[in-house]
C-alpha cells in the first residue's frame, strides 16, 4: 500500500478592511509551508548550508557553499 507524503501544506487566508459596514479593501493570501526535511534537501541541492535560526525564531539563516 502506497501512502502519499504531503510535502507542501497550503493555507488560504482572506482579509478584508471595513469602515462603517462598507468593505474598503480585501486580500487573499496563499501561504505554502514545506516540510522541514524537504526544505533541507532542497536547500542542499541548491548549494546552501544551514547556519542557524535567527533569535526571533522567524528566520533560518543559510550560507551559499563556495565552489572550489
């Protein structure tokens, strides 16, 4: 039995801005999340190595590998 592995999770978020009951503007965002192990594999294939996680916990820092 083959079980599919979900690599990317997509979440759709919709926002709107109202004033006095009238919608002034609206926006829909599609947020894509890649599984951690797959992200590491993709970054490695692209020639980057992991350095650290930013102190804010919001960003991962990578360094481009040098070609010798």
